[in-house]
C-alpha cells in the first residue's frame, strides 16, 4: 500500500506499519508531521525544541509498536 500524499485512515496505516511495510510509515509520517509540528510549535514557541519533540514523538511511536 504505497500512496503518495494520499489520505489513508490512520488506523489502516498503523496496521500496515505493523505488517512491516517501511513505505507505509513514510506515508504516515508525511501525513501527520505537519500538523504535529504546528501543534508542538504552538505549545513550545521555539522551532528547534519543537523539531526535537516531534522527532522524539515519532521514535516513541515506533518503539511502542509490537514489531
């Protein structure tokens, strides 16, 4: 399931990610990163801090998956 910038349900993407499809994580990342970055930036007010928190969030997400 490789959809360039297509909108997929997040649950469907997580299912695909759990099946080990790297390209589906890339789709999930592209679809959610902008909104997450804006949210975090609105809370912390510093671009560098927001970027680090967003990266940490995605790493925590990956670490939490039963892969």
